[in-house]
C-alpha cells in the first residue's frame, strides 16, 4: 500500500471540494492503519494536524481504484461535524464531494470510472450507516441514486435491506399469499416504520419484524390491523414464501 499516494488523493479530493478553505497538504494529515473498519476519519484541527485519517490496508490493496476513491469520498464527509455520524447531512455532503471531484478534471492523473464510483456510493449506506430515525437504508440509497443520476432497479435497493423476523413460542409459518392484506408501497412502509410504535425494530443491524397477528377465515387468513398489513407488504415486496404469524382473536382487537 502506497501511504503517500492515499494521502495525496485525499488532499486532492479535499481541496477540489473545500475551495474556500486553506489548502490541505499530506503533512497536515495524522495517518494510520486501522483494522476494525475500511476507513476512519475525523477533523482534528490541532496545531499539528488538521485531519485524522485511518485506512485499512487489507481492504485498500484488494480494492479497485474506484472503490478506493469511493472510500476516500466517504471519509471526507467525516471531516465535517454533522448532527450524527451518518446523518442525512453527512450523506448530502458526500454527494457534494463527489460532484466536486468529477467537476475538477485535474484531480487524478489517471482515468477514473466515475459512474462506477457513483454506483458504489449508492450501495454504501447500510443500517449501521444511516440515521434510522429519519431515513431507512432504502430511502438513503434512493436519494443518492437520484442525486447522482445512477440508474437503479427499485427492487435491488429494497431487497438489499436485511430484513428478518422474530420467532416466538406461539408463532407459526404461513404462506404469505394465503394472508389477505392491503398492499402498501415501499415508501409508505418506510414512513410507517419511522413513525415509531410499529412492529418493526432494529437488532444487530437487521430490520426485525414481529410475528404477524392473523385470524383464520376458512381456507385463508386475514390481518387484523394496519400494522399487520404493513408487515405483510414488506414480505410481499421481498418475495418471501412464508412468514411467521401468531393466531389472533379478532374479537379482542379493534381494526383500523
Ligand atoms: Zn462513515
């Protein structure tokens, strides 16, 4: 791994974007190897250093130049103090840094496949890298793709979201196509999730969904409330064959 090259690229990307600020040079970077992440970065602003940059050498040497540039653009976003580490503001900054990079033609002496870098930025958000109170992985990926003009298959953005189900003692697997439910679209599901008080939570960076309360209606089943419809919609969109359900007594529940 060429440490000097990494720092030079980082500075070039920084200087292409933060044109109103003092030029960043490699001797102002506190650089080190890290092993518990692909990269780390913070603004230091001390007498000695402006920026701390940690890079995982194993990941770096295995990566294409486009992935390396993608990583540096992400880390550059962390030189600004955002309300949260991977807040919406952080991601908007990343989008702007990318735009500055492609518009400054002399940033790199070699030909960069910028479309490839953009595609990688779209894939970058994960549960651990979005502010889940304000947006889901799906929404953030979509925002980046729209902002950078990256064509995408909506289903890809959705199915990459890790979704799983709790299993409780009384839960049973039922075929999703035998459960009658209102089908909500993906955006409605995201809005429902962010409203809180839902049967969906995050556990170990996976969206976890409770067993779906259903009542039997002859040969088929039906959901008992809007939460159940939302939960079924998630599994219908992700093409699951079976889902965990719990038998519910519809007499006890008020249907919305
Ligand atoms: Zn980050």
